[in-house]
C-alpha cells in the first residue's frame, strides 16, 4: 500500500517496503541526496530533516509511520531562521568537507525557530546529536550566534 | 601523510623524466609541455574560450580552475583557485572549480610523481605551478588585447577581472578569451611579488561553502546516480584475513529489489536496485569463513606483544652519539612506556565507489585520493591497461587518510564486483558500492596500535644527555607498493617520524623500531606517525622539565636554540595564551610544540575537571607557521579541525578486538567528538615568506600532549595509555 506524505510542500505517494527508513526514501526513491547517510542508527544527525517543524533522524524514521506526514529537507527548508543560518554559515565559512552540514543546518534552524537567542548551553543541548568529523564545531557555535543576531536585526 | 613519497616515488611514475624536470622547477615550461588542447575533458576548448590544463576561461567570463587534488574538506580546491585567481587578477565571483581527470602526466602531485593528495602537500607542490598557470593565462589575455587594440602590451592593466588601457578601452576576460587562445604561450610569465598579491595571504572565501549550505545534492561519491545503476553492499569477514568458504544466499535473494549475490575473493556482495534492500539482504546472508590466515588474537594480546617487542633492542632508525653513555652519565633518568590503540578514521561520508565496466574500459566515480594507484589496481583486476581506466574525482565527505590506500582496496573490491557481474554474462551496468558505518568502523585500515619505551636523561643543569627510544608497531608501508621507496633496512620512516627528526638539543639519541605482524590492515591517519610520537616526545619533555625544576616553556626554549621557527610558534602560543598569567581556580595549562609536514605548530591547552572527574578542554591557543599563509582563514579552519580531530581521539577513541573481531561497530561505541566537547580555539598564523607547507595534518599532533601536560600540571601524573576514557578522565 503506498504511503502518502508531503515533502517540501509537494505530495508524494511512495510504494516501497514499509520498513524503509525515510532517509533511503529521500535519497533513493526521490533522488533527494541533500539528506546524508552517516550512521543509520540515530547517532550522528547527518540525516536530520524536519517532521512538522521538529528535527528528526530520518535514518530511524520508517515509511510506514509517515502516512500524512509533512517533511522538510535541506533542499526545501526556508524562512527567517533558515535564511539567517545559511547566511551565517557562508559568512564564517563553516563547512569543511560539508557532509554533515545538511544535518547541522536543519538542527540549527530548528533550534533558532524555537529559541531565537540561544545560550551556549542551549546550543550544546540542541546540537550535540550532530557529529562533525571535521570538527567545525567552533564555527557552528559562532554561526548560530551570528544567525541569532541576523534574525534580530 | 605521503610527504614521504616525495623524491623516491618518481621511479614509479608513468613518466619519470617529466617528473624530474618539473620538480627541478621548470614551471615555465610546464604548460608548454602539457598543452594538449582538447585532449581531455578538463581542457576541452570551444570557440571563444581559453582552455589550458589548469585554467579554463569561457566566453561567459567564468574562470574555471582545474583542481588536480581531492578536496575532502581541507580546502584544496579553493586553495589552488586562490593561486590562479591572484596571478590572473580575477574576481572571486567569477572563479569556479572542477576536478581534474586521472592523468598523471598532467596532473601528478609534483612531490609524489603520481597523481594523488596527501601529506599536506596540495598547496606546497602546486604553489609555483598554479601561480604560473594563472600568470600564463593573464599574459595571453594581455597579448590578445594589445593586438586587438593596437597598443603595447605593457600599457595594459589587469585588475578585478578586467583588461583596460588608458585610451579607455576595456574588456572582460570572457570577451578576450577566444583571441587569447590564438596567442602563443609566454616563455616564462612574470609572477607577482608578494607585495602585489591580492588574495594570497589575505582572503579568498571557500568556493564550496554555498553549495554545502543547501545540501550539496549530488556532489559526493555516495550521491552519485546513473541510469540503470545497481547498489552493492559487501559482507566483509568478521576477522581480518578470513575468506568466504560457503555462502547461502537464498534468503537474501528473496528480498524484493535484490538483483544478485556475488562471491568475491574477500567478501560477498549483494547487488540491489536500491541501497536499503541491499543493506537488508546482507543481514540475511549465511556465510562461513575460512580463517586459516585470519588474525584471531584480541587487541590486548597484540598490545602485550608490542610491549614485549619494545623491551628488546630493535632495528636502528636513527643514531646520533652514544645515548647509552649519555644516560649513564645523567643526573636524572626518566623511563616510561606508552601505548596507543588502533584508531578508525571514520570520515563522515563512508567509503563508496561507483564503477561502470564494459569489458574493455572502466570508469569510476569516487572521491579518489590516489588516482594513479587506483588506475593501476583497477586495471590489474580487470585485465586491462591503466589508460583504459577513467576516474571522475568527486567531492569527498572527509578522509583523514582513509581514502588514500596504497592497495586501493575499495577500487579493488568494486572492480571485483564488476568483473564478477560481467563474468556472469550480464550487460554492463553502473554499480555503486556503498560502505555502511559498520563496514567503516569494523573495516580495518586503522592507525596502528603502537607501544613506546623511552629513557631520557638530564644533567644537573637540565641539559639532555641521552635519549633512547623504541617504537613497536605494524608498519604502514611494508608490503605496500611504496615499500621499495620508503622502507630502508626494514625501517618504515613513518613509524618513528617526529622522534628521528627531533630538534630538541640532546647530547645523544638512539631510536629503534620493531615491525609487528598482524592481518589487521593499518593506514596513515591524520598526521601518521606524529599521532603518537608527538605525544611521547612532548610529554617526556614536560617530565624532564619537571625533573629539572623548570617551567615547561622556558625548558623548551633552552633546547630549541637551533630551531628558530619552532621556537617562534612556541613563544607566540605561550604569549597569546598568557602562559605566565595566573590561572583561575580549577584551571590548568599544558603546552606542546611539534613540526610535521614541515609546518610548525604550538598549542596551549587550558583544562578543567567536571564534577565526575572527566577532563573538559576549555580553550586551546594555537600558533602555526606554515610558510606563506596562502589562505589564512582556511589555515585557521584546518587548525581548528585538526585540534578537534586529535582531541576526539585522545578522549574516547579506540578500536579493540576480541578473538580477532572488532568490538565497536558504529558511533554508539566509537564515540566521536561532539560540540559539547569542543574547546574555544584561538589560532595565530605566523606571517612568513618561506615556501608554503601544509595545514591539513599539523594541527593534530600537539593537542594530545598539550592536554596530557595540562592533566599532569593538575595531578602530577602523565597519562601513558590512551584514550583518556580508559583512565576515567573522559
Ligand atoms: S544517519 Fe541518521 S543519525 Fe546518523
Ligand atoms: S564538515 Fe566534514 S563532517 Fe562536518
């Protein structure tokens, strides 16, 4: 039975194994490869997308649970927080290899949407699930603070 | 890594003669010799374009720099573009990058003689070459404009992507590109003096940032898609060196989407139309393994063997003076044993290779780090010649050494899959081989496990009188194609690098190595031997300082009189960290300084302890001298990343084995550094006119010993077995 869900505002009907993680639905069924595979066990955050605005790990979210869901991916995320995050990321040249950055940006955008002026502790709490093997963390932190400023101004 | 390949490997290059010529500095002749318009995809010239091996100016006024190195996050693409853009006087906005095809003749690393990236050499080996390429293109644009406008070339100014003359005539690069293509190549285009640089040493933001903030869809190897493509995952043996004996694939073949199951020399591949069915089906394979040649020991037994080796005399790696006599005459002798675990690189993007093999030619899409070796390995498996192997180098999601394998094993595996697929009479299809994180963590090619035994003595004034040092480890290079060049009398020069070239004044030094044998494959890991040698040397220096009753910085200063650059970064880091200022309650400092890949880095770590006794690294002050700082912000980024990478390893990382099987499989057990672990980092880049050296690796070695020295400042004890989590400190 196909599963109907909305991704970045577009409705899709997906006919695949109901146990398929959303990550592989995005990457393989829909050819949306901005969402990355890093661990497959909800330990790295590379696959972070938004489900009704909340950050989730798409590698541990299964197709069968998504009927009627509204998903936003890195390809579609927009709005004030996302724009501020992208601008700050560019201004500080945050990415190195960049492979984790889709997930970082999705997590940071969700954080700033909820908490427009996050403290360092807020950042640690919201971003600790997002691994960056290039260790761009210092710039991620600075860019989140910068994005918060941009949202104010 | 790989800097070790500099001269000797020229012998293995496809064209030894051209390597020698190029490395002799004949950069002016380089483009002439290599100018083969239209011969390769990277330099396909259309009407109205100027296409050269390293620079392609199109009529739309874009300047595309052809990047011969893999960019796995270290910024090589932007770095090479900076060099071209500066000489060309292009604007940042008009510059694009494109990876070069596999073609060692044109795109070899001038230090290796083969095409490849590593050893923090991307900028160092390209500095003259890419600036010359930019200057050449500019000279041709100027010559074309001079002709078109009927004015002397010397009167034409070039600035910010525009050619202009006092008469008021102006042209963009794009407008002049077609005419420039008809100009002859300048003999030796004039390179700018450092005072004329507009981007080098100043600012040239990364060209890949923007795409990486929108998901960079399709740019990494793992994102590669092709029509009719299959995805393969491979069941690797649970013990290193084992081979498949019997395979029952009945259940796996039942999974919808599975297309075939192929038995390989060292694994079993499941091929499916998509990734998920392949991953699922692999779990259903029933395989028995032939473990005749497998490593069946646990890591504790392996470590015990290394420690026993380090207790005995070994192969001489470096001898200066009579260390034994120096130690005998010492007032104080410090003796210590150290151990370091296997480490996985765990790049964020796991390994992947896409291959299309049609029986006569093969094409690959992957983050290739040693293109020439990859071509040779693929050709050998497929029974074709290396020139029939094309490689499309894609952006890579990290490497840290993992993608540069002397045996090109992922390429080898993909080639075996494609060969078996073709051998079964199938029509050719692109096959993407994907490694999961479990494959990565369990898959070997680790930083070797290492044991050190060291004795060092000082006299009553605190002078080092003798230093005796043994390192036991599996060699990275013995058994690899590089053995003939980089292993002398059984000594792999990476095993004890950082000790053999130590510049602390020591009356006498004696360094020995032991080569352990194991089927566990080992590999260079961001800064190679320096990952452990810097730790031992720099903590030993602190121990000697304490024994001499001296401050760690002052003690080092006294021993570094003949190494002004090392002394320079040490003093700069100490000054910026406020080394002599009192620390707040509960804070402790440690320092370390180390040269690797001809770059000097000093780091001061400031730590505290959490309530549970674990270490929190609060702040790291870093000073780096890598010669001309081509792209200072990227150098800062590489120091930040290198510090974080090294810190993650010393805090909690170790690969252990029980009866030959790896105990960790993913980030739930191989715990990566997270944002809450990240210290505040301050990087100071030393202004310099020395030839530029690397930045990718040298930030990593000093952080471990700097933190260990800070812990010792607090507790009086130096940690000699890593990671710190084993000691309850992380
Ligand atoms: S891939 Fe989903 S959290 Fe790592
Ligand atoms: S930028 Fe490479 S993993 Fe984060």
